[in-house]
C-alpha cells in the first residue's frame, strides 16, 4: 500500500483539516493557504489531496497563479 492509498480521502471541506503527511504534517489547510500555497498546489497537482469546489475556488482566488488543480 502506498501513501496515496493510505491518505487518499474524500475532498477536503474544512479549512481546519490537518495535513497527515509531508513537511507540513500537523498544519491546517488554512495555514497552508496563507503560509505555503506552493506546497498546497503541489499536493493538489499530484493528487495527494483534493479540496472541495468551495475551498478550491477560495484557494484559486487567493493564488491566481494556480491554474489547473
């Protein structure tokens, strides 16, 4: 079983959801949106996590450079 199988979950709907892996393990989505949006985009692009459409829209508005998540 690889990390995608272990950590793959339904789309994240809560800004207070906590990252269970990686360099920001223990940090919330809200924190990542503000502090390290590139890492969050990297995780999304690699299908490590999935944000629901509301959070994804918010993230894209905060970071217009992030285009194809």
